[in-house]
C-alpha cells in the first residue's frame, strides 16, 4: 500500500515531518517499509485555457490578463481545456527556431512527464476550477513524499488512505475529514435500466449498481494521474482512473462496465460452471472450476467477482454509458478463486482481507461524483442495491479493570473511551463495563482482548514501563485429584513398582 504525504493532509491535519510520520505509523503497527521524495519542476508555470487552434502545433491561450500564442509538440488538444503554460526562457528553448520568432509563439505547453507529475506525454490537464493566470504551484506541491506501508492481514481498513488518516486522527485528536459527496442526479431512475439478481448470496452478500449516461472518455486530470502514478497504479482513462482512485481512498474496490455492452440490462451474480472459460481485461483466457463467483449479464460472464473484469464489457474510448459496481464479496471465496486462477490484483488483495459491507453506497456515490466531474454525463437517480445477507456491527463488553490488569498499567476509563471513539467505535458506559460497538470496517475486532490491544497500541507501547522482574508466580498448585494421583504414584514407586507410560491401546479392527 502506497500513499503520499500531501494526499494524507487532505483528510487530517498534522504537524509531523515525513520522518516523524513514518515513525508514528510504525509505532502504531503500520510498518513503513520505505519512503521516496519526489520533486516537480513546476516553478513559473501558469494556468491557461486553450481558446483557438492556429496550426497543427500552435494554440491561442487565455491567461486571464493576456492572450498568447503557444507551442505544443503533440497533436490534438481539445479547446476550452485548461493546461499548464511555460513562458520562461527555459521552456521557449524547446520551441523550434522556425516557430520561435519575435511577435510569434511566446509560450510552451510541457507534458506531465517533463514536469515529473505523471508518467504520460499528455499535457498537464487541469480542472475547470483552476483560475487563469495563477501559478501551477497553487495546485501541486513542489515536493512530496511517497510512503510504502507493510500492513498485517488483519488491517484491511488501512488499505485505503482514509484508514491511515483515521489512525493519525486518533493520536493527534484532530478530526478526520471525509469526502462530502454532493450528487446532481437526473430524473431517470437507475432501476428502470438495470436489474440485479444475486443467485449466490454466500459469495456475494451485497451488490450495488449505479448508471452514468453520456460520459466522455479522455485522459484524467493531472492531479488524478499524479496520485495514481505515485501509488503504483498506471493511469488508463478518466472513468477507470476514478474507480482506482476511490479504491485507494476508501480501500473498497469498484468496477466500471460499458453499460451498452451488458445484455438485457441485467446483472446476475452466480457460481461458475466447471470448464467454463473467461477472458479477462488483460486478454488472458482462464478455465474455471465450479466455485468462482461470476458477475454476468443476461447472457454471459462479464467479470471475475472481486478479481478482474472482462474484455467483453471494458470501458473503451467509444464508451458513453457506464455501469458502476460496488459490492461486498466473501473473503474466503475470493481467496480460493484468486489462488486457483493465479491472479493477484489490487482488488482481490482488498476483498480477501475483508472490506466494509456497509460502505458500498458511500463508495459508489463518491465514484459517481468524481466521474461526473472528470467525464461529464448524467448520474441516474438512485442506486440498485441488493443486500440479501446484512452485516451488523457487533457489541463487545469491555471491563476497564481487566484492561489495567492485562496491560499491567492503570488506564482511566475516560482515556479508554476517547481512544475507541476516535477509532470510529461507539462507546456506552454501563457502570462496571463499557459497551463498545465495533464498526463493520474493523472485522478484526471480535473479542475484549482485541479492544485492549487497540488501547495499548494507541496509548503507545513506549509509554509502558519495562519491568525487570515478574510478579507472576511460576509455582502452580495441583487440584485434589492430581495431588492424590501424584501421591499414589510416589508411594507405589517407593515400594518397588515400576511405572510405564504406553501408547493408547486401540482395537485391531
């Protein structure tokens, strides 16, 4: 799992340096394997809007207070797109001499890869909210730090940057800032265009679907490409990139289908049939057994549930209508399927560890919002949400006296309550014990000792005083029966008898 220093600051305030942040996370049990500092060559670049194409490689650009003729070495930029413009001598030297003349071209459009912002030769595409003529460093930091964290299998909640932010919020006391989703929906209903049927509720307890019509497939804005690239994911197009971005944000994978390629307007979730074949997005064909959860349309399989989509419904440049999937798949089923097929993906890694079954609506709405922002289109009204096997938060009784006994240190009940509340749990004081309701995004917390481990982790292992002597008695008293048997054994051996311990005797049959 990779994330960046500047991205984390979008969700929680903190004053740690990158080195201090790495140390704090490691002490919390989120071991940082390494960090990498990245620098961007963006000094002096400004925001401009393409208003007219003068020739194959030259455009008129509006900088707010001025209009310039600029050079772009590639072909085909859409008008009205906001991009980064360089006007210093450094960038003017990249313009061919026959074009660079007094009164001629006065600026250059650099690519994202030239600036170190993304691994793409396309220009720095900016959101329409970017203000003309402002410096590019208002929208991108000049440096950032990439963290690679090695998570234990029991912490699926931290496979999204929001989970990391929650940990920092817990130790700093600063509130976490979750994305505030604001959707503008069309009058048409999602339920009028798609039906969802779950034939295998054990393998897929929940499936949520949304439709977005009239999207325009194109490269993602540079900020989105930048964050994906630094997180180790290759940008593809705006719709697919949004699904990957939201996965990295919430730790919950999604999938986007070309809705027009789904037969009969149906989604059917079923088990595969032995010998059935399926071609995945990477063009590889797999022979299936009878235990793999498949996402199908009205005629054929279209995705290996929780693992990878299929070529037959992938989002292409021609795609205009998109079906968004956000589901909860059984972790054991995904693990078995992934091992049988030999496929490891970012999606399967998260599903087999356990995502939050009650987060599908939040996640799918966030993705729909970002797709509309980056690809346009209309979000149809409502979500088709099939949830045959509901998951509810569990409640655990926690005794503050037992916390102190087990940890060897007295921790006030108020501090215990504060720690657990900041971790997203609901705490109710019930005199002798605390009733703690554990959210479904923490499937690893099922017992009282699990909560005590969380308390110790957040309180800080370095705050426990190391003792050189143990107060635990190493002498164990025997109960009456064992004491009687031991006494008889000693008497008989003392009288000359020999004791023999043999293997258990069983019938020859």
